[in-house]
C-alpha cells in the first residue's frame, strides 16, 4: 500500500503528485510554499509559527540536488537510513553548519555510524538501542538529541513503542546520560481519511500531556515530531513542533514508502 496523498476535504495534497524539483529556484519555491502552509495552519490553531520546525527530508536526493537545497537556504536534513545519511554528510563536509537528523529505524550495530555524524535521532524505540547509542556517544565525548517513536496507529508496524509501554520506557532513560530526550515522534496511520490521520496526532499529543509531569528529571517532552508531506498541516493544527517533509520540497521519490517503514504483509 502506498501513502495516499490526495486527502479529501479540507486537506488536498500539498503539491499534487509532487512535481519534480532539482534547481535552487524549485527548492526555494517549494520550501516557501510549505512554510506558508505551516503558517496558515498555525493561524487556524492559534499557534506561533516560531514553534514549528520544518525538517526537510532528503532521502534519495543526490549530492548535486542536496547542494541546490543548501543554496536554497536549507541547513538541516532528515534522512531515514544511516548509511545514506553518513555518505551524504561526508560528501557535503565542505559545507559549514549542516546538521543531520536520523528519522528512521536504526539497528543497534549501526549506533557507532549514527553517532559519528548525526545531531538528532528521532526513532528511539528500544532500550538496547538507547544503551548502544549512549555507549558510543560516551566514547566519542558527544551527546545526541533523541525523540521516542510511538506507534499511534495500531498498525502492525515493526517500529515505534506501543503507547502503553511509554511510561516504563521513559523511566529507564536517565540511565543513558548522553541522550538528551526532547520529545515524541510518530507516523500517522496510512489512510486517505484525514480524521483517521488526525486521531494519531491527537493521540501523540495527549500521550505526551499524560506522561510529561511524571517523566524523570532531564527527560524533556516539549517536542512532538509528526506530519509529513501529505499530512503536515493537520499535524501542525494538533501541536507538531517538528514536521518532516520530503516530497513536497524535493519532488516525488523513486522508491516506495515500504522501503522505509515496512509493515507486516508489505
Ligand atoms: C521519508 C520520511 C518522511 C517524509 O515523507 P514525505 O512523504 O517525503 O514527506 C517523514 N518521516 C519519515 C520517518 C520518513 O522516512
């Protein structure tokens, strides 16, 4: 199943079928369009747009197009796969001030690679991985911003913590002092129904509100990373502080989504 971007009703696709983009001007235009839509969603929700970070997701975007994106003013990128991200961070090492967010599932044996270049990891969902990251970070004398990924869709996703395990999980995180816990992250249900999508975002926000007061000292839960090209406006209305937007900025991807968030039967 592929993600349905043409949501009916008030929320048409941000860029219908995500037209190809490769020149600096394309990226500037798309980035400005997404930013304007974020601002409009903030206006509807009575929020300050300064409280929403747009994270451009550059997976499958090659080096030349990455450089065009940088020329268009983007300085931080989200990547799903650690090897691709590491390769790009090395290729763009001559560009000062770039930062890299890993937003996809990470295998424990890739922790060292991740720690070598990433400044943020948004898909923490196991203590084994937390421990591996913390050990590598300690050895490197570094710290890492992390988001705990929660499965809010009840889909048979392999990734993300079941909501009922969140409190117990957060209670363990002070054992890993090199991880700076910033908040929660989720992927909404894969549905063309905007109400079903919205329910996932509402669920993440409510979960966060429930667990925030009881969370251990040092475990910050201010951030909510939710919303992508097809649903970021809904996410902003429901409290997203980070939206992860790829195709609406970079154009359609050649690879299927199932490569990035495999589910049973996909
Ligand atoms: C690719 C990806 C996104 C962005 O998806 P688009 O449809 O390109 O906006 C968001 N979150 C995660 C975890 C991703 O892998």
